[in-house]
């Protein structure tokens, strides 16, 4: 078996969930991830938690980045986490949240299983570095 | 071939219909992770039930939207669907944005449509191998219809689409120039032409141009396997083919139909499905299917061997001082690529000769 040259690449799903229509941030992240050599799947706008879970499972992504600027993270994120758990994908998917998320909500989200939260002002390098270091080894 | 325990249970889970397992197997195929070959070779025993459809066309022709509607229509007929959507990756960073999923909105929430995005990473026909293997995984999983979607540009894409039983080429209206370029490579691979966005101005003309091209291709032997028939066979009225023995299959040749669709509204999708069915029956009835499958496997074997040998030689290359130093030596005018290739290959050739000699010895004893 000599032809098994590794061709691995970090796969990410950049997801917009719920009614929030602000996708500039998601686009910037998608582009930056691509330039960092990741494979990025962009969900498009206005997706339901179920749809995000379906995409994350089928695409077998290492990283799920959820962008929320609507303030509905406390309802939407747990639904996504439950869905991932249902398909046995929760433990080895690195879930990140980005957008406007108040400090007092952060602990709760982390308890749900979100690995890191990147609010406004986070540098892109920081996010990419975090993904490189924490993307699950399978 | 033996598999380790983890792969064993992964295979079992895939055959039991677990989506996560299918997703994981495809990742292993894409990554060429250790053991993926054994896994794929185990998959083969469970394949052969799916219809594989390839859809290609220039960027913006409406492929993803059509695939979405096609998947929806198949679902309504109670069939399960797998989609492999291939997007290019950056040659510089290897990164990619895989955007086909966005347009596949009709079927979200339905896990029986399994959409997988793949990027064109890897080289040397690696993508077509990975695609073919991913198709095998979906087939073994039990998908009834598997759709491969890819941008139709370049040899690589054509190779990918060749892994399909039926290839549909999308042509947007008003693309007179595009048709010119299509002539070069894609005319030969199309089993069905689709003029998408058929409600746009110029659609009629595009249909007309395609029709002329298809007929021209038939006469000059360009289209499909039509290359071998003589003028007499062409003149026959096509109904009496039953009593002409030797040219029996010739008359059953496939002429690519031209289907008009408006993918965004779902218009023409049923006609498209009918034509896909027709082509499928044609393949089976004419025996072309067996021939096609044989060719495909031959190609797969060749590609695999090429990759293996290539990997062997990479090691040899490293032993000879690494490709960079060798390239620099050529640049300095000290040697040339042909001499280097001969030198690098020499030990391998010696090995093979020794083996052959050993075999001769042992058979002589």
C-alpha cells in the first residue's frame, strides 16, 4: 500500500442559522479559511438547525462555525448541538460561534459544547490559528 | 485484504444505513487515510445497484439548481438519492469554497438525499478515483440514484464525468461561442443535452444549433459510438433493424436528445428523467453498459497502478537527492530530465528484472 499519500485538509462548514440576514462576517471567514487552505462549505442564509446538522453530518466536517447576529443563539445553538449528538457527531466536531454574543451567555454556550466564541474584533489569524490547533484528529 | 476493527465496524455501520458512517467513509476515501483501500475493496461486493448520472456544464449554467430539482423529483418517486458536487480548489493554498450546497434547497431536511461536496484536491487523476470510490460508497449504502455534478472544463472533469453511466451536458442559451468550445471535448461525452434557462431569449436558437451539431456528429461519426457505421446503415429507415443481423446493434445507436428545462421552476425535469430512463434502457439492451463498465474498471486499475508506481518513484526520487536538487542540476545545464528519469528508474527496473529471472529459475527447477 504505497500510494497512501496523505491528502488531508481541514473541512469547515460556515453556517448562518435562523432569521438573521447578515452574512458579511460569514463571507469574510469563509474566504479567509479558504485562503488558509481549508475546505469551506458555506450553508447560505436562513438555515434551520436541522439543515445545519444535516450538512455537518453529510459533509463530515471537522469544524462547524456558526455565525449568529440575531441574538437567538440561546435557542438555536442547543438545537444544533442536540442534532449533532443524535448522529454521533458532537464529540469530534469542533463547534465555534461567531457574531454578537454577550459575555453572560458565553459560559452557557460552552457548556452546550461550543469550543470557542469569537466576538467582534477577533482577528482572523487568531481564529485560523485556533482551528489549526484544535481541529479534531480522527 | 484485511481491515482493522475500526474499519470493520465502520463498514458494518455504512451497510446498516448510518449516514455518519457513509460520511466518514467518503472522508477516508478523500483523505486516502490508511486502510481506505481495503475498505473500498470490501465495498465492491455491495455495489452495482445504483444508476450513476453525471451532470456537467459551464459555470452558471444551472447545474446545482437542476440537480436539486432532479433529486426532489426522484424523491417524489420514492427513490433515494446521493449527490457528489465537485468544485475546484485553489492551486496555491489547496483551499476551496464549496458552494453547490446553497442551491440545493428543495431537499434539505430530507436525509435520504445525501449531498457531499468534494474539492478537486490531489493530482494525477486522483480526483476521478476518489469520485469513483465515493460513488461506490453511496452505492453500497443503498442509494438508488447517484448524481455527480462538476464544472465542465478540462480533461480532469471529463474523466470524472466518465465514471457516470449517463452524462448530461448543460448548455445555457445564447452561448454560440460556448457550443464551439463544446465541440472539442464535450460533444463526445454527452448522452443528453440540456438547454437550461429555456425561457430566456436565444434558447430556441441554441436548441437548433445543438440539433444541427448532433446530426452533423452522427454523419461524421463524432457522436457517441456512431463511428463505425457505413452509409448504408444510415440510409436504412431504422424500423427494419430486426432482420439485419450483423448491423443489429449499429442501428440501435443512441442519439443524444435535447431537453429544454427551466431548473429554477422545475420545468422539463420530468422529461429529463424520462430521457435518463431511456438512456439507461438503451445501455442495458444494447450491451453498451457492460462495455462501458468494463472500460471504467480498466481505467480504474490503470489509475491505481499509476498512483502506486508514482508513490514508489517518489521514494526513489528522494533517495537520488530530491526533486529540487535534480531540477536545479538541470537548470545549471549539468544534466537533463531524460537522464535523470533513466537513473531514477534503473534500480526499479533492475528489481523487476531480478524478479522475472527468479521466476524463470524456479520454474526451470
